[in-house]
C-alpha cells in the first residue's frame, strides 16, 4: 500500500512539474530605427491616430503581432481611410508599447510580406502621450499640417459573449482539474480498501 502511495505521489509531482515548467523561446532584438528622412522615404503611410480597439490576437501573435484598430486623426502620407488596423508586436524583445485604448501615436509604416501594416520597436513610431512627445513634435513640425481622411469607415469588432469566453485558454485548468479529480478518486478508493 505504501508503495502505491509513493508511486502516486511521484506521478502527481511529475504532472505538476510539467505545468510549472513550460519552456519558451526568446529572441534578442537590437536595432536603430530609421531617422526622419529614411522613415519618410520608406513608409507607405504616415499618420497620427488614437487606439480605439485591441482586437482578438491570432494564435501566432508573437510572430505577427496583435491587431490594433486606430482612429486616424491626421494623415500625412498614403492613407485615405478614417480607421486602420495595425499589427503591433508586444510580446517579443522587439516590442512596441503595449496597446492602450485611448493612447495617441504617430506611426510610420508599410505593408509586410503577409500584407499587413505593422509596428514594432525598430519602426519609427511615437506614443504622443508619453515622454516621446518631444521627439514626435519635431517630426510633426517637419511633416506639416497633414490632411483629414476622406473615406469614413468602421472596422470595430463587436464582441459577443461567446467570443469573450474564447479569449481565455482553459486547457491548463481543465487538464489540472481532471488530474486532481482522478488522483482524489484513487486516494479515496485506496483508503476504503485499507479500512
């Protein structure tokens, strides 16, 4: 009986150690972002905008970024729509600021290989409600007055209850619960046999 108990304890410790230690890969990032003239020449679109919505990230968000909806407040180059979705890298060493609804940014960007606009640490972008405001002011002076978007669109996603429930990954909780119930039943059964 003691042997079975020790085996079950070892199995329990092993299973919990799997959930505690989940290795992850890390990536180093070092870059010097482009200066104003380079960014102006290389960027397809330049605008200031306010974050309206942080959309449901793809499962491969670490690789492709989190979709963030911007309301364009002033356009400087290449954008005619009132809203745009940008993929912001927030989960890697090359991450840009975490997206906060209501925060304003000056963004320089182009399409990536997947056909999406993106922002990460190495692109020229400034959060206007932070210490970067001074740097952004210099760029805004050079960019001039800009223009208002002419095509008014609405790209907001309406979340229903089902999609909100999918936002949380229940796999670890479910697996842990099943293991605990099985072990509880085994210990209970072994206890009855000893009596």
